[in-house]
């Protein structure tokens, strides 16, 4: 049985939490010495000892835990988690029944009522992401709840809570049957090869589903496409399937090239008709500018924070400069797909980055479309930082 303790929060935090904000921020807690063991159940009280909600202690980013119920809960047990998982399954019934999309976000942390826990679905397999030791301490109950409410081939997990909040390298298989990897999943009819037991990533970022569809359906025909920070080339594959003349994928990771070849082949496309370059993206910008290479469609989807030997990139500080370099490689009338997954960058700031970059380069621009997270990535209005994805399709007029 888990310990339950009373935690007092300051007036400002109490108001936020009552309004539906789920994260228990570090500086909100007035008796921090009471927080000893992660996984402890927290009864949150305001300065007048009025009940606010029930949460758990789990250190993650700026917080020390999450509110997981606004009702006084006696037990946080298998039945409690089963209710949450069942509700998540109900909300994704349509996706579950769609034969053209067999990979998606099944449970999205605080958006589904359990901050710190994410579960992705890959054609009968589930991958659980644990974001703190606190939520991981409920592993037994959560797995039992999944067994009670879902049918599955197998379950894998990613433990993302070492000292620096990074992934802990391990055999990620948990139970059921082991998958035969790489396995193929579908997204809007496109095949992606994934490996659920090969490090922190699986081979495709599920949050970009709608963006990939737009690229394939509306922006690729007869285009020369450049995909920067290309990872396993998912955007490139969608462009090629949409009729792009040629795609160029650039990523600094050595494994990006064989993985990209694998994604092309999974869709019956000839990888040799496309270019895959393993290089620091920032070097490639300079190389392409020297060669006067330009493209009809450029996808720029950097990590929020990246470090190479010679440069550190932060989306909040450096995205405008990145866009200016991208404009140099974009043809007149070409489209830049500018994307960031940084929760530190608001939609307003991101639009300002685009405006500033175009102004400083002396070009006109038109925002054609804007995307945030797809509906399976459920978010809370009271927690805007949870809706981290911002993608703009920007037409450049030179």
C-alpha cells in the first residue's frame, strides 16, 4: 500500500491547480521536506487546509508530481488506472478501427488524466513511456490495468528518468510476445518500419501524422524536396509518394541513412532515386548555398535542443537564424514547413520568428496552413505547454 501524505501549496498554485493545471510545480510546495519517496500519494491542500486534489510525487522537468484526480481518492490501485485506460481507449475507438493507421498515441499523459505516463500503440503492441520514478513505481498496477482492459500482442517500455531525465538503456520488452523487428505499421496508408526495442526512439514520430499527410497530398507533386534533421526520412517518403521528383534527407546521425533506405523500401520506392546525406545540418546549409542549390519544398524540424561538436542549437534562441538559412535554399514560390516541438516557444513567438526571418532576408511570405498536435495527443486547455507542436507551411516570395 502506498503512503499518502498532505502537501500544502501556496495560494497562487492552489488557484492554478483548481483551474485544471495538472503539474505540481517545485516552488508551489510549502512543506518540501515531506517529499521523500517518489510514488508517494499526495493529498494537496491550500493554505487554509482545503482539499484541492490527489496526486503523486514524481520528479519530472519543472515539477515534483502531477494531480491525477480532483476527488479525494482512498486507493490509487489497478481499478483506478483501469478506469483511465478504458476512457483513453473509448476516445480512440475510431483510430483503433482504422486499417490504414495502425500506429498512434494511445494515452497522452496529463491529457488523459495521468501526467508522466505515455502509451503508444503499434499494430497490437503497446509501448509505455515512464517519465519519472514516481509513475514507474505504479508499474505493476498499470500493467494489471492494461491486462484487464486491453487485448495486445506484447508490451514494451521506455524508462526516461535517469539523472538527466534521459532514457535508460535496457531490454525494453515487458510481457506478451516479442515483436519481430523491424515491423511495418501504417499511417494514412503509408508504411513505416519500426523497432520497439532499439533505444529511446522507434523510427517514426507519431505526432507529425497530419503534417505528413498534408505534404503527401498537397505539396509534393513535381517538387524537389529537402528534409533537414530528417531522422528516418518519414517526411521524405511521404513527399516521394506524393510525386516529388527527388528528395534530399540530411541528418547528422550515422544510422539515419540505413533507416531512411529502409523506410523507402517499405513503400516500394527506389532509395537510389533519392539523396541521403549524413552530415551536420548546419554544414549542409553552407554547402548547398555555395552550390546554389534550391528546393521547392523544405522541411525544417529540429530537436528543441541539439548539440554537435561545433554548435549548440536551441529552438527558443536560434530558430530565426535557422529559418534565414532555409530561405536561402528555397525557390521563389517554394514552401518551407517550419516545425518545432519546443514547449518553450509559443505559437505567437514562432510566428514572430517567421516574420523576422523573412523581413531580414527581404522576402515576402504567406502562411498557408498551421498544425498542432493531432487529436490522439490529447491536451488540456489549462496546460498549454502540453500542446507543444507548432508547424507552419510558409510560402516564400522572393
